[in-house]
């Protein structure tokens, strides 16, 4: 029988008192698709044969997080494909019951009618569904499996049928060379869809589970990178114009402008100020606690209290390193960009 972790920690007055502003629980690393932009379908040698946290430990982490964040804080459940995790919707319900907003990012392949009913009953606040093109062939090609496009469309219909009006269906569209001219059509479709809340765009990044390389976009994964600088600039400028005209695009204008800078000059840091990931919480599928995955692991939810880790001197040192980091990473550009201060959310 598992003993409850002690939720007691002494906070040094010199330790940073900053609150988390972003959180992602990477509850699984596995996925059954063979996406061109992600290799989560390949075994990760860093976690093979490692113990995975039980539901108990994930709940304990959620409970600990509750004490250090603002009301209505959002927990993102990601992967891999998070719906592969047994007990995920139990976690969602637990988090919702103690006041969290919750989100699942999914390829939607597993959302049949029964799953849509279960999601609706779980208290989930929102779901991000990947949709990279209105061209079925292009979307299925990027996702590495036929039928993914139809599954996503069916999932949207099922979620619309069974969820409440407050439940948010969000489209997540990543921009690559193959689909960069098609993302405008996706934005148009979302804008006309009465049930979809908005669309969120992401920029091409080096695929997961691959050896980090500053030249990834020129080497093995160059096929993902927009090759025509003039064309990609035109596409992003078009999205910015659509945003200004009130389209249901959730990216801030400053983030879309950063996309332009990134696609044209990938070696230049896109932000005018320091990286803001010093306010992020990431937990891996094996329970390891990070502020940013590019810096050291600070603990594990199976033995450490999340709040204690967040306020530790070790975490403060990592935050300082993050503020000096100049890497254009996936979490900075796509997940938690946060416009440079002072800025206006348009």
C-alpha cells in the first residue's frame, strides 16, 4: 500500500517565490501513429524499463500544484498520445474537482463515440485536436497512417454531440513545408465552424526522440522545413492579417511575428527579452520533474513533493540558467511563448 508523500517543505527566504504559469504532465511517451514530425512511436532508451507513476502519485502532484498556483490554473496532459494512459480521465476529474482547468492534446484517433461520452463526463475543459491540412491525403501523410483525418473529423462531431457548450474544441495546426500553403484553408474552416473555439498554430521543430542537432532543418528532417522563405513569410503575414480581422486564431500577433523571424533566421533567438520558461512545470512519463527539459531533472513525483521541488534552491539555479538561454525550443516558441513585456494581447 502506498504511503502518502509528506506535503511539508521549508522554503528559504532567498528562494524564488515565482508562481508557475504553465504546466504540462507528459503522462505517456508512446504513440501508435508514425508522424513525420515526431518519433514518439520509437522506444525512448532513456525511459525503457523505468517505473511509471501510479495514479496515486499523479494525483499527489496535482494536489501539491494546487497550493502554489492561481485559481483556474490550466494543466495540460500531453504525450505521446495521452489517451493511451489508463486512468487519464480519472486524473482529469480529480483535477477538475479541486479547481483546475484541464486540457488534453490528442491526434483524436481514439475518440470514438464512447470515448467522447467519457470525455464529456470527465470534467475536461478543452481538447486540442491535431489537424494540419483540410487535404485528407496531406494530413494522413504527415501523421503516417491512413484514416487519421477521418478519425479527427468524426471526433469533432462526437465531442460536439456529447459535450457541454462550455467545453472547448481547439484545433492545433503545425506548419511545415508540405502544408504551409494549406494552413490558411484550415484557419478559414475553423473560423466558419460554429463549435470549434479557435485554432492554434505551431512552428516546425526537430522531431521528438531524435538526437538534438542545430542543423536538423538542413539535414535528416529538412523535408519538414519551409524551403521558400518568401512563401512562408507570406503565409505568416496572411495569418497575422486574419488575426487582426478577428479570425479565431489563438496565437498572439507577437508569436506569429516570432514565427516569421524563426523561419527566416532559425539561429537567432526569437524573443526580445529572456526566455519565460522559468515559470513552467514539466513532468515526464516516468515522473521526473523539470522546469525545462533542457536543464537538469529536479526530482520525481514518486518520492518528492512538487511544491517543495518548485521552491528549492536547485530550481532557482535552473531558473537563472533558463533566463540566460537563447535556444529556440518547442516549448518556448509553440507551447508557452508569452509575448515580450510590455505587450498587449490582441
